């Protein structure tokens, strides 16, 4: 089973992109997810997790999410590769979001 559930804050405002080859919309963004423990200095560290969402979910995310919003993402982990213009193979690990929930009020000034 490949299932991911994350709760974190949006690092920056998401942008909607249109993919010409398949006519679909997507949005890539990163969320900061706090770890469950503190480091030796007593500080809580965070992991910065790249997320991609497609279609209506991408549109909703771009219309309603702003930097600093607390969200929940459920989806799957994806590891893919692509070739750069220089011919180098690059690997990307990201979460493909299937469901996005807004966990804080839009009225709050979090940005």
C-alpha cells in the first residue's frame, strides 16, 4: 500500500500550470511538516515536502491556499525520473495529493 498523510503549512503561494500535452491543470507546491520531536537545542525541525495536485484539486488549491495556511494532504508517494536538456537523468520524490483539507480559517492572517 502506498498512502501518505501529511499536515503542514504552505511554504509559498501555489501557482496553476496548464499542461499542453494532456490539457490538464496541475499545481506544484511545498509544505513544511513539523517533526514530532525537538533537536538537541530544544527546537522543533521541519521537513519540506514537495506536493503535486491535478485537475479540480489544483484549481481549488490555487484559488484558496496562500502561504502559511495549515493544510492536510492525503495521497501517494511518487518517485519519477526525467532527462535534463544536458542529457542528465534527475530523480524527483514527491507526494501526489488526492485530497486536500484546509485546517485553519481563511480569516486568519497567517502570511
